[in-house]
C-alpha cells in the first residue's frame, strides 16, 4: 500500500455529499456550518465565494473546487443585476436540474477521525482553491459521475454517491498537494522524493526499532543531511515522526478493534506496556484504555 493510501485509511477519510443545487441568472447561496472541512464544487458556471477570514472573494471557475477549513459561514454569489439576487437553499438536493444553461454546485464535507482532522486542518489554509486544470481529466470524470448519480436517483444511487464522494476527496487532495506549497508536516513529507524511501520503510514496519543511520542509508543520504532535510520537510525529527505514525496506528486499533494494550505496545515496537501508555498519553492526552472507552461511548 502506498503511503497516502495508508494515511487515508488510518485517518478514516470519508467524503459525503451534503447538498446540490442549480440556478441561473443572479443568485446567492448562504450557509452556516460547524463542519470543520467542507468542499464546494463548481460543476458548471462561475461564482464568487466568500467566507469568514477571507480578505477577498475567491473566484470559482467551472470545474474548480474550494476546500473550506474551519469556516463558520460561506456565501456563493453568481451573476449580476440591479435587483436583489435569487436566494438559494444550498442543502436542497432534489430535484436537481442538469440543464446546460444553469449554474450547478455540489457541496460536501470531509469526515476524518479526530487525529486525522487535526492533521489536515494544520496543513490546509482557510480556503484551499483547487483549479480545474490541477485535477484535469480524473477530477472532471469523478465530478461528472457524482452529478449523474445525485441527479439520477437510480437504484443504488445512495451507495454510488458515497463511493464517488470518497474518490472526490482523494482526487481533490491529490490536486491540491500537486499545486500548493505545503507547510512542513506529514502530507509534505509524503511528497518528498528524497525522503520517500525512508518514510516507506517506517510506514511498512512501524514496530521495528529504526535507527537514524538505517533511515539515512535508505534515503541514500548522510545522517546529518537526512536529519536536517527531514526536520525541514516534516517539521519534526525522523524518530519523532515515527512515533507520531505509531500513535496514529494505535488510535485506529483502539477505536476499531479489541486488541490488548500490551499486544499493541509490542506490535508497535515498545519495550513494555507502560512505555507505550506513557508515550500514548503524552501524544494524545489520555491513557489508551480511557481513549478507547471515550471514543466507543460517544
């Protein structure tokens, strides 16, 4: 499994369509939301996107996607005119007109486990603008299939919409990573060709007692050069990154399985259950058992 797929699995990344609408002429759609990460897909037409924390509206062209990070209100406006714009309810999903003469917008959200949500929110700006040309053919194809399922209401369409929403999240983030200058962090280190061999080994064998020299050798770099580049790209030293990856794996195991804490500690390379519990509490803020009980009972 490649590293981005593994990260998506650990973060339990999911996409969900929350609304879709079509309109013509001068219109405005407003929404308030506490959803941390939202998507606005400008399927057809163009519109101006405003949100809290933005100095100026973002101009969305046909095929563009906006990733909204922690915004409490969003406004989309299209067209112009002397009179007041037509008010659109963005959560209304049916009936959805696919008339080529109408603007078409799909809204969605990115759902993640708490650790993954924090990781992604630290990486993304308040509004990430993914231009249509960044995703090119793949992104356009997924958007078209998603629209077809949302508008068609055929047998099994709810299942299909969920699958295409998943793919949409992946393709949007791929496109964003490809066009943006990412801040130091986990996503950026996955894109660094020099460091990837070492990162791949850590992801593949998180329980191995890796030494800095082994990881540097995997990257065909000296220890000093490797350590300096890794800190610059990831924001943390290599072994701190490894510990963070172990903690993400531990959180997923505790959320989804019944593995004993001692077994999990051994699998992740800790010499004892107490050493693992101490590291887990330092990273997560609570003991493994308390974490498991809390996330399963919420």
